[in-house]
């Protein structure tokens, strides 16, 4: 074996990579052999508070988008732990839609009800203040992520509901230990047609026309700054769009797929990452210059047709003098845009001011939050038939609820005896819907006249002060207006109070 | 080498995989060394009858699609043989379009004319009862498939003409022998706009909006049921759409590409399969729960915009209690939806009642099968210029033929002297077409007035009883109405009788 | 280890492949260890003249497209050198748009300003005769390519600005030495809607509807002819569209990604190549017949909806008798369509008559070259704000310049004192633009009234004879009509003279 091969090997540490590739996975999941699993000698439990907010982000000069933002950020905050740590995340949903958190790549060993798939392994977290606490062991290392799992073409596809979850391995590859600089790149698309309408009826992924890295289209994003001698690791997340990532001036060693070491790392100048996948690449930075780094799918390289744009950034070496014609000559630099600084801040949930979203602007003089939307549906986001979605809504006095005929044929009326004394009955005629303002505190039950037999009912709590839950439960139990199905479903909804 | 590595290896059998990866391919194709090929000690010959039918399938609540169905099924029936076996499949085409069967992945060593590419290695099988018998050795193992090769954006893209062909290897990998449960998942798309029109003029793949696994969109498909301890093999077929397949709760070991063992199997939580490819993944089922398994391309996760939907299913462990909110709580279970039962039924062609299609409904009081369509084309599906397609049609007495001006400028007339005595001449004026009913048995020749010189002619056989083929050949030979090109082509068409 | 495995190994030369995979990369880029790099004992310097021309190509019977063609070819000419050779390419841009050449896969070690990304590592090459000479060492072997890097969705996506660059390795793999026949296949898409309009305002990649191999859609392209016993190498370039390439009758060994040997070559019948990537596959041709070879994405298999079409070709073995129904029975054969002959012609830039483009046809009696277009833009193709693009234009006497309001709000006027004596002032009113004919030789400066303060100016040189550059510089320096920003920018533009 020639010296050159040995030398190359000392970079790749092929045998090392192979070994860890074989042993680095959660053996509980794949082998059942507990003796294999590296043991975290000092596992931590991280308690996080997470919220989901209605907000607006600016993706490019020409595009603002309404989002549901984890901790009011797009991307959501970095969550950074060590393999074997426990995560306890208390989530509050402050929006008018239901949501969840799916922890993509975490095996959820023995905790399948923490997986975040609505109607499958949990109920969706209710709108208007619904809460759910996720608790699980992060027993699988790598570049993981989290995202909502409700109506994914909308929530994940175009509403910014994704963020990075990095689980440091207990036994990193030799080459990982050489890394001096890290960057996380989350690739996603946007649809300018529905950006301003949370509940547009068209398929939001039908025609994407803006594409961003970490929520910003080129040139509104940031350079990746390095210095000669750095060993750079890029964690490439094809969060919602597949990419063919090309780096100029360097070949990349593809070391990890979905956070797991590859048995045969390979070199490439253009790395394909399919939707949902992550690939980690490691690069020796030994060729000073200014180097484009971008998706090679041309459709992802404009902002609604304007070029340059889209999934494009620039690797800048320190010490390269700028030029007057350099398009980022006067760029205001944010060293944490790719989470490089956040990743050094120790473990936990790390928020980032640069990703904070703006408030949703007033429209027609009415703050968006003043109206909550309830859809009258044949099939709800969790797959159940004939539902109001969300079924339970908590609002303030003076707020309104818009009942929207999402599917048609649903004829809504408030249930006599199940609204506060003195409050006006309300209805939403078939195929027409209604906008109803609630000025009196208390609990309001309503039902679909046609489908109450199968439990198509809803509950509205007006006022955030305490309600007479027990008293209302009694009314439900004894009401002659309710079918058995409606009674059971209302009881379940009351539990959400 | 640590114990954990050895233990991991005992699962992957890496060296074993590598060895078979090297030797498991058909050496006739790749090496020319017959000494390498594992020899089937007892090769079987399987005789199959296959038909192609006009039928209708229900893909989702909101979508019925007209298909051409192999043995009246979508997917087509499972064909299951052992490496080295011979397949003899007698195909009868009962539809009004031409078709073939391409056996994707079979090398067709020494039998290239059995490969199923029309105009390249065979003539398309004629409509109205055309027959062709494929005979070849299945000398290459793995997850193969079959599909039509005529006008593929239509026939394969949106007409359901695909089915699985599993060729068991003579020398399976060690890990394959551990498998306790198998599932075949064929991913395809649909276009609701053309679903009801076999011959829509727009490109049927221009805008797909429904996506199915084995012909059904979620939630109209089925769970994959397993029990703890199972070793599950998923055979992922990207039959017409590429997927990024994500399984919750488990990492997958990718063991085979296109049916062939990979030299370096790798772990992933999201596996990319490009159009036409197959990847086999193997998973230890040791994490009980209910786990989504789905494409991560959000555009493939709705049914025409409705969510949840599309390329999505659920892995259910035995023993997990259901929940009232579980969207498949009342699912009627079909244990063979993923061919799991069919694969255990021994070898041969295995039909499946669950995949049987419905009859195409009557339209305007006329059964579809009563009218056969002949297109007047500048370029036929096999690439030849100026043709009637199909050129030869066999119908029953009382059936009609609709001559459709697919491309314009073709002016059809029956050839004097080449229709049955007493039968009425017929024509289809330029750009207009015609619907012609045939009430008299016998043979009818017709031609394009403008292009008869280059052989643009057609032949219709009315009545399934015997025809005077020899007598008609004499008439063709002596007719003063025919050009030489027309004469030659008519003779060839007569051979199809 | 069985004999069969050894035998297989002798074909793959797995250990050899692995070894070269490790050592075959440019160590300057990846390792910093000069001792590793194989040294070219006799490096050559290749001097090429390249031009960029406005031209028209015929992609399919139904589609002609306006292109910007390297050396008037689509694909651009083959460039073929040995690892370690130096390339010096003097490029002249004879079109009315700005362009560059990016050398995809060349590390540009120590020559980052030769990388071809406008506004990042070089200024774009000006229209109307602009020149730039690229000089760099091709120190990284493999299937590389070159393409424009200006407004890539248009220039690369649908204007034919791509060609192959093959850098022969100093240390080829054993299997590479066995190759007897080579073919280069560049896969790209086209958009018939914008094909006739260089500057259509819509995103040209929004809806591709034609797909070609080496610039021709099936069946207007060519067969790949082989003989039994050949070892065929296909270099698959997903230049602008990703493909899933399926070869009938043979499995392919995937040996190289992006020109670099893979550590674990694998077998496949369908090979995925993402946008911008290249994969080399090697096949033993030992199964005589006629075999389709095509993308398996059905949307890429029609010509604007007509089938057969698109990314499809046929491998023809010598000695297979044709059939009357074979759609290429009368094909006029071009043995160099896949560069097979060009690759044998030694090193250098090898033009090919078969790929030469046609002149752009006259429109409304005016040759396209007689009018040069200048766009008034908020953001130029290199990302700079408020520019005329191109800023500098050189035309002949009698030619016209069309000032196009690409973005609106720009109000153009010629600068008093900075046009030739006796020439008429000109202007282009806000939002309207203007077509201005220049009949007098000399230099013309103009500016945007609203944005001259930030240097939104342009310069036109009429007549190709020498101009009084120094005198004009003095006028610029002393003009009271110019802001400081305008003065600086005009000086820079004058340097382009």
C-alpha cells in the first residue's frame, strides 16, 4: 500500500468510520443488544418551554409569509443535546390551528405516543392555548430535526414549522473530532400565492416559487465565513425541498446520512439530498477565495423568477480582500446565521434573535388574533370524519370565531341550554358559514344538525378565567338536545379546558 | 475489534453481503464467466395467462380512474419465481389501445425480442384481442417489476400498468434469511384531470395530484402489521414517482438497489428511491407502537390538496391497544394488501381479489367496449410516421370504430373491393373523424387518401369467426386501388389475423 | 473465498477502486499533502479560443430554441485534457447579454478569480465583444463540465450554455483501462414557451416540456452503437434535469460520482443522477440486441406531450438485423453524437460539426444582432442594485440599442457633454423604454436621473475603431453633470473599452 493511500486514509479514517457506522446506531432499535450501545455516563434531562406563535417572516425583498413559528422563530430554535440525554419539552400552542411536534430521527424507544403524528400516535395539540409535554430519550445521535406533523403540505411545506435537533454522538468518528467549524443549512420552499393566507384551499405545495436557506432567499441570507486550515462540517437538511448541493472550489466528503455514519464515505462536488434527508459533509478549507455554494436545480435559484436568488450562498475565506463589484461587499454579517455560534453555546434549547419573526400585521383594522377560524369539515386533519376543527377553542371576550364551510353540507347551531345564560344563540347555515362575536364569558357548545348523531360538535370557552367545568359537565350529561355521540365528544372536549 | 462491532456485523453480515453483491448478479450479463453463476438445480417453467383489460379503479374517495389493468388488477398480479426459472406468459390485449409488457430488470439474455419496447425490440400487441407470448429465463434475482412500454407517460404514468416480479435469489444474503415478514410498496401518481379520458391530448404527467401506494391513497390503503421481534423487509418500488421514504421509530438498513445486494449497506431514516428504482430495506421490529411510514415530499402527501393523504401508511405492532381518536381504529384489515400473504403462496402468478378493478361504467348508454378507437396520427406510439393506431382491429358484429383525428390532415376512405360484398363503404373526412358501426362480418381495408403511398392503411376484422385470409391476401395483391406501400403494409396487418 | 468472488473481483478491481478512490483526488484540495498527488510528468498548456454566439438550435421537430452557444455549438465543444494540464481559454462574448464560464468540478486551486461566478469571483463578460481569458490548472480528474453562471435558470436552464470537460486521470482505475467505447450523455430540459424569447419575464424553469440528450429529443437523437465484447463507459451528465437512467438488458456498475471513483461501486439497472451531478457507469456489452436506454421519469419521456420522445435512446449491437417496423430502421447514423469519436482525437478543444447551431432568423426584417438590449434593472444579474445591464455596450454604426424597463421607475437620459459632438441626445422615459439608433461613431454616456447618485450609468461605444479613451476620461472627470458615484462607475466602464 502506497504512502499516499495511507495518508488519505488518515484523513478519512475509513476503518474508524466503518466501525462507528456499525456501532454508532441505537442498538435498542436495531439490534436489541444492550451491550453494544455506548452508555452516556452522565445523562442530562433538559426541560424546554416551547410555544407556537402566529407570526410573519420576510423571506426575500418581495415576499413576506405568514407562519406558525416555534418559539416565534423560523427556523425554530436549535435543540442541542448529547446521545442518551432526556428531552422534556412543554409545548403551548398559541395559534388558531392545531399542531404537533414530530422529532424526526429520534426512535422514541418505548415512548411511541411522543412521536407527534396526529390521529396516529397522539391527538393534535389544540389551538388557543393547547398544551402537550413531550418527554423522551434522545438515544440516537446525529443531525436530526423537528417539525409539525399536522397537514404537512401546509404546516411544514410553507409555514416554517421546522428546526434543527443536534444529538452529539458519544463516540464521534475521528474525522468529526477534527472539525473546527460547523454550519447548519435548512433548505425549504415557499409559495407566494398562499403566503398571506393560512388556510388557502389550494394545495400549498402545488407551485413553489421562492426557496430559502434557514428562512432567507439569496441574497438576503448570509455568507459562510471560514479561514484557511479550517475543517468545515456542513449539515445539509433538505427540510422541504430536495437539493443537489454544489460547492465551488472543493470536493466534499459525504460522511453521514440522516445523522448516521456511512460505511463507505464518498467524495462529490454535488451532493443530492432528498426531501426529509440530511447529509453531513466535511471539507478541508485549503483553497482561499470566494466560493459559491448552491443547489444545482435551476428552478431553486430564483426568487419568484428574479435572479440571482434562492438556494445559494457564498463561502468566504478570511483575508480575501473585497472587490467593489462583489455583491456582498457591504454585507452586514451575522456569524450565527448557520447556527455556528449557537452550536458552541453548550447544550439545551438555544434561541436566536436573528430568526425571530414579526407580528402578523393588522388587516382591515382587525388583528388576526381577534378572529379564530373553525373549519366545518368532512375529514379533519387527523383523519376523523365530520368534525369542527379545532373542536375546542379558547378565546377572549370580544373576540370572534369564523365558522368556515371547508367541506359543504354542515349546518351549525348552538346547543340550547349549553351556552351561558343570557347569551345569544348562534348558527352557521349550511354552505354559508358565519362570523360570530362572543361578548359574554362562559362555555358555548354547538353542533351540526345533520351529523350530531356521530358526534360532530364543538366547544368554545370565552374568557381565560376559570369556568364551571363540573357544572357544564352535568349539563352535558342531562341535555335532551344531544345524541349519545355528541355527549361523549363534548365531554372529551371539555377535558381540554 | 470490539465486541460491539462484531455483534453489529453479525446482523449486517457485511462480508457476506459484499460477497454476494459481487457474485449474485447474472454473470452471463456482466462477466461472461459461466463458472460464477449459481446454478438452479431444478429450474421450473411457469406458464401464465395474462390479459389486459379496460377497467376502472377507485384510488381515493374523490378519484376513480380509467385504467388498462393486467389481469384486471391494479397493481398487476404478483409474479414470483426462483432465479433460473423460465417464464412463459401468454398475453391477450382486450383493450382498444396497443400495449406490451416490459420485464424491468430481467436481462433477457439471448432473448432481446422479448423485452417489450414497441418499435424497438417488438411490435406492440394489437388492440381488440391481439396476442403475444413472452418466454425468457429469469436469470437475475431481486425486486423486479413489469410494466407496459407503449406511450409510457399515459400507460405507465396514469393507467395502472405495473406489477411486481419477485425473483428469489439462489444465494440469499444471510440477513435475507432472517426476514420474517415482507411487504411490497409500489408508489405511483395520478392525474385527476385525465383520469376519465383514456386519450386526453394533454401530457398526463404534467400535473399529478393524487399519489398512491399499491393503487390506494392514504387513508384508503392499509396498515403494515408486525409483531415485536419480526425482521421486516420492505421492497420499495418508485414505480412512477420518486420518493423519500421515512419510517418513524426505526432506522432502516438499505440492503438492495434494484434487487441487487449493495456492497456497502447503509442506515437511514429517510430512503430516496428515484423513478423506476427499487430499494429493499430491512428493519428489526423491536419498538412497539403505531408508526407512520411515508414519503417526505410534501407534495405527495395530499389527495388533490386534501390532507392527510397520498404516500402514507402506518406500521402497527400487534398488542398495541387502539385509541378512540386513532384514525384507523375501525379499519377493515386486508392482510395481503402489501402482498405479504401472496409472497408465501409459492411460485407462479398470484392474483389478488383485493386489487381487482371494476368495469368501466356505461356512458351515454353505450358500453365502452362497444366502441374501439382508431387514431389517425402523424407519428404512432412506436415512432413510425403516418399511421392508423391500432392498424389492425378485431371487433364483434354490431360494434363501432371511432376514427379520431389525433393529428390532422388525414382523409380516410375504405378501399373499394377490399370490404365484404354488400357492405357499405365508409370514410372519415379530414380533421373530422367518424364513428362507424360494422354490422357485416368480414375484413375491411381502408387508407388515407393523402398518405396511402407511404402505407397509411388499416384493417378491421369484424366477427371472431374464421376469415378468408388467403382470399383476402389475393385481393390485396391484385387491387388497383393500392400503392405498393399500402399493399405491403396491408399484408403485414393481415398476418395479425 | 470462492472462485466466483475472486473472478468478480477481477472485474471490479474493488481494492484498486478503493485505493484510487482514496488517492485519486486532488490532494491539494482535500489533504494538503503534496506527496500524495500523482504528478503529471509532462503537463501541457492548452490555448483555446472560445466565443459565445446568438444562435438557434432545433431540439425536436416541433421546437426550435434561441440559445447562446459556446463556439456556436449545443452542447459546447468537448474540452479534453490530462490531469495536471493547464487550460487557457480566451473567451469572446458576441451576444447581447453578459455571460461567464464556470468550470464545474475544477478546484481552481489558487485561482479562485477564474471560477466564473459573476459578482462573486469575477465580473461578468460584457456583451457586444467583451473578452476574458480563463487560465487554470485542471488538477482534478474526471467527468467535469463547464457552463455559464449568469442568471442560471435562463442561461443554463434553457439556453444551451453547457459542454463537457473530460480530465483524464493520471492513475485510472483498472476497470477504466478495460473500456473500449465511451459515450457522453448530457441531459437537459427546454421550455417551449420562452424558447423564442431570450428575455421572457417569466421564470424559464417554471414548466419544462421538452427534454434532450446532447441537445436532441428522441427520436431526433442517435443510437449508441456497440459490438459484443465492448466494455462501454457512459458518462451521465444531469446538466439541467435530474434523471433516473435505465438501461435495458444489462446491469450497470456505477464507478464514479462527479468524476471521482466511488469507494464502493454498486450495480443498478436504474441510476439516479441529480441536477449538476455526473455518474460514470461501466457495462460489459455481452447481450446482443436493441436495447432502450432512458430516463424512467415519465414526464421526461415526451416532446411537449408527444410520445415517444424526450430522454430516450437505443443501444444497438452490431450484427443485429434491422426490422421493417424498427423506428430507427432508416436512421442516418452520426458516430460522434455521444463524443465517442471526439474523445479519441487527442487533447484540446474539439469542435463538432453535428452540434453547430443555425443563425437566429430575421424577425420583422431586422437581424437580431442589429439591436442590442440594455435592461434598466433594480437588481442586476450579478446582484448589484440599480444598474443598466449590460452597462457597457459596443456596437457598430447604424445599430440600435433597445432600453427595456425590466424593473420600473428608471428615467434615462444621455449625459450632456458626454456624447459625440453633433450627436443627438437621447432618452428613455420612465416605465416606457426606447429604441435608439446610433449613426455616429464615438462614446455615449447616459444615466438614470433618479439614481445617478448611486452610479446608475451606462456607456455605449459606437464603431469598432479606436476611441479617444483618455480624452473621454478627462471629460468624465470634469463633467458637472455627474455625481461622484456616476463618475466612478463610468470610469470603470470605460476600462472595458
